[in-house]
C-alpha cells in the first residue's frame, strides 16, 4: 500500500506541475499575441511615415529639378542679353570714334538698342 500511496502522490505532483506549465504557456502565448499586435501596429505606423517621407523627398527633388531648369534658362537669357549689350557697346564705341570715349553715347543710341533688344525678344 505504501507504494500505491507514493505513486498517487507522485502522479498528483506530476499533474500539478503539468497544470502549472500549461498555465505559464497560456500566459506566454497571451503576451506574444499582445506583443505581435503592438509590433504590427508599429510597423504600419513606420510604413506610413516612411511612405510620407519618401513622397516628400520625391516632390522636393522634382521641385529642385524644375528650379535648376529655370535657373539654367535664366542664365542662358542673361548671357544672351549680356552678349547683345556688349556687341551694342562695341558698335556704339566704334561709331563714336574708335573707342575714345563712351561719354559720346547718346540717349538715342540706347533707345535704338532697346528697340533692337525688344525686337529680338519677340522673334
């Protein structure tokens, strides 16, 4: 009989140990489920922010390309007008005595130059 009582006690302790392990596993599973939900929500938030940042960067780069193109065109126009002005000044200086003095240039010379520049802009 001692053997049977001992065996029953051991079986009872074994069942209690298994029940405790099951309880711990269920608690761990619940923690993992909650943790996974948190991770998934964080991932969604991160993806949303990353997509917004990427979109913003792409818009900024496109705006920079447009600005660079505008600046390049303005530089071309400025250089073209600068060349026209220099040619006009050379022509006016030659007209007024072989580069002796720019002081002889009249307002009429500038108005004719202005008309020429406006004519070039419209063509």
